[in-house]
């Protein structure tokens, strides 16, 4: 990794790690404690909201880039909007950590953040045809819907998947670095602000990781899980807008474990008549923990799979679009197999 790439990552790692200590002390003094209940995957009271260290790191980096001359022109405006969206999501989500603010407000903020990114970044792959006739108008409409559902949906999915030690932080590291790798493989320069944003996000997750894994001194909480999902989804969409619509597939594959786990689980809950938006512990990773598998076991296997996926997807982008299709089939089958294994273990354990 060159100096231009390693510096933002390493600075974010160090900053988030150091900020984690005063964040822990302040949250403990304030009594922001997650107490175990029937839906929990932990057994002892644990400080919640430690992700403020992650958000402070990312907002500080964005502030430097916008106000300190780290970027220019339209890129500075885009990063400023991203920063405002992150701050808004963090505030609402932290209030939700303290007391429930209601699903409508949370989802409304997620939708607003997604819309802001679409306005600033635009749509992928239209080029000179953007002023064409009805077919192009239809394509633009479909891409707008895809972008909105991707960013708002993944913001929620990431929030749902933050349920055991290290899983969300590890996902942030691997997918953040993977997104930067995809950008470089697709031909974007190392100095592109999208690459910088992915590296800063990955670094902040890496800095928090020791506070949360293998034993959790504190949980990141909604204050950072929702903004992190938003940032990772926004970076992936930005990449597709800059380098081509076909990159939506490899971007999606980087996040397939979270997307598929959330999709299958919510579909099952909807078909059963449950309130899908309420807290639960029915995701496949949670079923493994409920079956007796440890947090390090489940997180370790998921992240090992994610590293392999990231390497394969970056290699496929270098080889060409059709290789991404082939890798996509393999990745989808692999995660489906993992989920079937989790389901079999859960049913065998009769939890």
C-alpha cells in the first residue's frame, strides 16, 4: 500500500483506537449500558455507544478534507454533504441508543441521507445519453430507485447485523478496503476522494475493533452502525458512478453476506407475520451463537469468507465484467451454504 493510501487508513486506525478510551469512560459515567434481555447475544451489561469514537474520527477527517483544503470543487461539496448526512444519522441513532426514537424517524433519516448522495453523486453509466428520450428516462428512473434502495437499505441492513462482537467492525474494515481496491482495479486514481473515504471508513472500523473483539469492552451501538452502513453503501455507489454501472455487481458482492442474511431473515419474519423492524435475534449469525458457537468463531468465519470474497472480486474486476458474473455465482452459493449450515446447526441444537 503506497503512502498516499496507507496514511489516511493508519491515521484513522490510531485516532479511533485512542478516542475509544475516553468514549468508554464517558459512556460508563453516563450510564449508557446495554443490559442483556431475551433478544441479546451477550450475557453481561456492556457499555453501548462506543461507536462515537468511529464517528468522531470520520467527521474529523471529512472536516479536514472540506475545510482544510484536502479536496477541491465538486468533490469538496460531495464530501460536505456526506459529512452532514453522517452527522445527522449519528445524532438520531445515538438518541435511539439512549431511548427508542421510533422506526419512522430512523428510516426517514436513512432515506434522506440516501437521497442526498444521489443528488450529489448522480447516476452511473449514462454519459452523453443522459439527455435522450423515453428509454433513457426510464433507465434513469430505475437507476435512481436502485441507488436509493441500495443506500437506504444497506444502512438498515448494517444496523441489523451489528449483533455480536467484532462483526460490524470487521465488515467495515474488509469492505472498506475492498471498495478502495475495486476503485483502483477499475482505474480510479489513488487520490480520488471516493478511495480516500473508503480508506478512512475502514481505518476507523479497524481502530474500534480491539475495543469490541474478541471480548467486548463496549458495543459500537446504532450511533455508528447506521452511519457506517451508509458510508460503505455511498462509497460503492460513488464508485459505480465514476467507473461504470457494471461495478454495481462487484460492489454488491462485497456486501453479500450482510445483504443476503438480512434479506432472508426479514422475508421469513414478514411471511410469518412478525414486525420485521423490531429487534430480534433470528439472523443466521445470531442462530449460530444461540446454538453454542462463540462470537469469535462466528465473526472469524464470516470475516475469513469476506477476505476471500474481496480478493476474488478485485481480481475479477481486473479481469473484466464477465468474470464478475462468474465470481458472483460462486460467492452467492458460498454464502447460501454458510446460511444453510447455520440453520442446520440451529435446528439440531433445538434452541
